[in-house]
């Protein structure tokens, strides 16, 4: 499958009005946000879910947050993005919840055992 073209990507991003942006481009405060963003775009481009399914899953996460009374200041946007991604990945049976949980635990362990200033690497040896 060929990668999406720039116009297609721009149209998709326009359908996400709450997406943190700087002019026309998305912005990220942390590397994991960019990775989650890219993963959702890539999985959609590969046909694992449609962009409409993606937008609906994200909208549901944002609506649920609003119903819980969480502030709508954009500071947690990518947390909701990640929750929508996890929902679709399990719903589409790309991974199960146990696999996702194990991966999160492995990353947390790697993070806690990585010396300050060093890149976190999954599967790195610890002392």
C-alpha cells in the first residue's frame, strides 16, 4: 500500500478540530505523543481501521472525558488519543489487553532503569 499523500493527510487532520497545532502542523510536547500520533495514522493508512472509525473513537474518548468533568484545555489530548488507539487496536484484534499491559509494564520498567539523560530502550539490560 502506498503512503498517503500530503493533501489526504491535511484533510484528515482538518477533521480533528482539537488537534494541538502550530499553524497547519500538529505539535507534540513529548516524543510518545508523536509516536502515538504516527501509529494511528499508519494503522489507518494500512487499512486496519478507517479514518472515520478513528475520528469516532477519538471523539468518544473526548466526550467521555467531558462527561467526567475533565478540563478541556488540551493538556491531555494525546492521552485521549492513546486511549482511542488502544481501543481500536483491541477492538480490531491487532493486540489484546494483556499484550498491551505487558508492553506498558516493560516500557515503565525500562524507563525506571534508564540513567538520566540516556534514551530509554525497551529490552535494555539493567544493573
